[in-house]
C-alpha cells in the first residue's frame, strides 16, 4: 500500500471504530437523529444492529441521495441553521459524528441537540493529541495527519477543540457526561480509569454520550 | 379532419382513455358541501398490477397536464408529459410497476368538468359546475383506485398541483399511501400564486367570447383570453436565468426592430406560441376551476391551522423535492412541508436540486431529480416487497 492508501485505509477503519463506539452508546429501538449523516453508513449500522428508528440531516445533496437510496429518511440541511426546526424531545439520541469541528457555532449546535434529544452523542478529533502537539511544537506547522487531512486554508474544520476544551464546554452548557471513550491512533479504546490529561494527549478521537441536566 | 380544438372538445365527453362512471348511487361529497353525481373519471394505466396488488403507483398531474403521462397525446400528437420518467426500463419502470394517471376533477380530458354535459340540462355545465378543491380531486381518484381493487398505493407522485394532490392523499388516506413524492409544490398557495392566477382568470373572463362561461353553447371560444392567461402563467414556470439563456434580447426572424407591436423579440414569439398551442387543447372554464382549486388549497387550515396535524401518526415515507430557481413554489414551501412532517414524526427525506430551469424543472431531464427519485422508489419497493 502507498502512504495515501494506508492513510485512507486507516481513516476508513477508524471511522468504523468510531461508529461502533457510537452504536454501543445507543439503546436498541431508540429514535435517533444523525446530524451530518454523510452517505448513511452510521444510520445503516444503527438500523441493522440496534433496530433504531433513524433519521438524518446532511449538507450535500449527493449524500442525501445516497442515504435515500439506502432507505433512510434524510433531509438536506445544515446543523447550524436547521436543528432549530425540530420539536423539543422528538428523539432519544441526537448523534453528531466528526462534524462538531465543522460547525459555525458548536455550542449552539450542542444546545440544540440536547433540546431535540434527551441524549447527545458527539465524536470529534482531539486537537490535543500528541501528534498534533508535536507537529506544532517541532515543525511549527498546522498538523496534517491521518485524521486531519486538510491544509489549514482549505479545511472545513473551523472549530477544532481538545478533549479538555470539550469537557469545559459541556460544563458550561451545562450537560452531564454519561459516558466518554477515547480512541488511540490505531482505534483502540484508552483505559477507562486514565485521567483526562492522559486522554487529552493519547486520544486521537473521542466519543461522548451527554445528557441534558 | 376535425380541428385540434374539436378533437379536444370530444375528449371531454368521450376520451381516448379508459373511463369509469360512478352513478347517482355513488355521489361524491364535495368540500363545497354538495353531492356530485354522476361522476366520470378518465384514466390511463401502464404496466400490470401484480397478484399481491402492491406495485401500483399513482401519478398526479399538474394544472395544464392530463392523464396522458406516458403515451402519445390524442389531441396534440406529442409524447406524454412525463415520458422521460415513465415507461419500460425507465425510472418508473412500467415492466415492474403498475402506473395509474387520472384526469383530475374539473379538467377537460374526460373526467367530469365544466365542459362535460350536465345530465339535467343536456348542455355543458359551464359555470354550473360546482367549484371543486384539491381534496375533491383526490377523493375522485380514491374512488378510481378502489374501483381498480387497490387498497394501498406503493407511491403517489406529482409535481406542482400534482404535488398538492400527493400531500392531500397522504393526509386524507395515510393507510393507502405507502410512499409519497411531492415535488416542486407547497401545502398552500401564496398571495403571489393567487395573484398570478387571478390575472389569468380575469384575462379569460374579459374575453367577449367567454360569454359568461356559456361559450360552448354559443359556439364561441375565448381563445384570446385563455392564451393571455397561459402566457402570463408560463413566465412563472421559468426562471429569469432560463428566459435570459433561451432568448436574451434576440430578435425573431428579423434584422432590426420594426417599430411596431409585432413580436419583434424571440421571447414574445415564444410566449405567443405557448398561448396559441395551449388553447387548442385546454378548456377555458377548466382553467378557471383548476386555478381556483389550487388557490383554495391550504392543508394546515384544514387541520386546525397546524400543518403537522395533517400528518399525525403517518407511517407514509415522504420524499420532498424542490428546485433552487423555482420561484412559483420556492424551497421555503417545501421546507415548511418537511418541518411539519418532522414535527409529526413522519419519515421524510428532502433535497433541494440545483437547477436554473425554474418551476418546470420537475418535467425536465434533471439527473439529480432522477437519481433521488430512483433511489427513493427503489428503497420503498424493497421495503414493500415489490
């Protein structure tokens, strides 16, 4: 495999690990809204494994068309502007998978998610990961890694945060963290008892299950 | 050989279509509060109904469409209005699905309308025909579908006024609609929509040949008024960009301006042509009735002012589609439908398709429209076991 293929392979594997962690957090048969559902892969996984009643929002028309062809009910829309149109408490879980960093107002999006659903499941790349830190520290350049594959000037990811930043935001909103999982670069879960600072360095991505307080 | 308009007139009573007649014993209760009977419904079908009766798709036509959706039109000799969508091997594959399209109530191609003969007088109804609604059209279609022995439609599909019927079908008979595709439509007419229609109606009624609606009896035809109505309406079906691209300020078969009121510009010539071909096949009174039905359509008002209430508990899967350059039924109209369906908890998908072709885009070869509709229909058929 070339480097690029390796990166793609690793990214695809990680995406699946990320989805599996999300799927673990969702109770069977729940009503789930997947915000930024892409081609519907997570919705398909949740429907097949957990029997959820799944819906989605996706920005790209091509993504919506793929989801629709897979039998999912998906609306072309924008997490920043369209969540406001959903009634309060209409879902058990609202999932935001690897999309938080691409929203214009992450805090508002999170608040809307916790209004629409009783739980929010959020996964995001950790900007505190040691590779990111070392790229900045040693090269003085914005990091381009397997998980963060864009250059600074063309990235859709406009609001990066670290795991510690995210935990602080959850405190501010406020919401309760029911569960948190950090995954290392090879997609393995970090030990549950590890302190936040350790996760914040070793976790390449994190998945949080939040609950409205 | 009879003229096109003579052929069109004969289509009203004895159409080149299958016909079902509901007698005095099966009256249709209209929204206006009166019973209508006898009722004739003219329709086309394509393909074969399967043994389980689960593969039927109902197509609802728009204001100036008719039931000839995928066959040569008996009056104009042109291809069906959605022949790019429907046929053997096409997106709505008639080798696989049983496709039904009925002429709507109040129209002029064989379903009861103002140019039909009033059995009480033996003369055309004219303005004695009751004012009908989108809901009345749907109730008449439901009688046909029941007559055909189909208890649930795999899908109900339509654009514009057809999309209004799709919404009414889903709200009125949720158990009889497995999936629904309302395209380029709205749950109500806006003030602007009503305004344009009123211009059209006033043009018809201002024509001295309209004769208070009794032109068929008096042997005249308000073709000037109807033609102007069509010209005005046709502008609303196109986007400014599409008009500019097609015509710009190009002159029609001439080198220079003629300093007259002749059709100097190509766009004028085009609109005049649209007007004159339309009047050959369409009845002026039907135009009044059908635009009125659209004006009256307000699904939320029928459900206590909340559109979501129209779809409470609905299990129908919806696929709502709009076009970026459609200013007759803009995307905001479709989004209002989507919000209501979401609020009602109904499974709904929505896409806004990039197109500069305006409202008429739903009738044209738009790849994104085809891929979305195809994927949705395929998933619905799979879920229904077709």
